[in-house]
């Protein structure tokens, strides 16, 4: 589920809410209880990396993939790390 940022136009209270994409936007501010909340547009905070992505993803210079540090054999599965 994505995190959405909200700001109240009345008291300038800002907060994040974890909501389903299908949920209705929040309208009531938890700080002042006014119905003046506004959903903010923010930058996405994730990067697609790991096995299964195209070779050209995040390409830089002669490197094939920045998520790959040179060899695929260096990555360990979670059960091998213990």
C-alpha cells in the first residue's frame, strides 16, 4: 500500500497516511478536526533493482546494471545468509 502525504490548509499540519489506492482521500485533519485536508504530490522513494530487470535499466557508461556489482554469484539468498 502506498503512503500519501496530506497537509491541512487551516493549521498547516502535515502527515503521511498508509492507504489503498482505491480508498477515498482523507478530508478531516487529525490536529484541528477541520475538513480542509489536501493530498500532496511527492516524489517516489523507491528504485527498481535486483534480478529480473532489463539489462539497460539504470545503465551508466560501460556498466550493464548498477544494481549488479560485477557478478551475480555475490548475491546470497536470505536462507544462505544465516
